[in-house]
């Protein structure tokens, strides 16, 4: 993914439930759309919030628990 022409690498395999990361960006809606699509493709649940951290606009992304597909039993 690129933000303002700069590459942004999201290490999804190291993104564990209960953790979060911040992507500095101005066009937060398009970055959020990309993150949500990628999370859905990987079948992980995330919450995104457009924030200002230390005077920098961006997107904070939190990972929630693993998504349980509809019509299946949760892991025991």
C-alpha cells in the first residue's frame, strides 16, 4: 500500500488480537477502506478510527478476535 507515494508495509502476520498500529495519512477514508478490505480478505476483525496523534493526522487500527464465519461453530 502507498500513502502519498510512500510505501506502507502492514505486517499482518505480526498483528495479534489486542494490538494496534497507526498509519499517518491525510486521506484517511481511502486508507481505511484499503485496511478494511485487506482485513476482510485475511478474515481478521479490525476497528479503524480516524485520529490525530501528536499533531499528526492518521488512522489507528485495532485488531479484535478472529472472525467466526456465519453458520459455523466457534472454536472450543
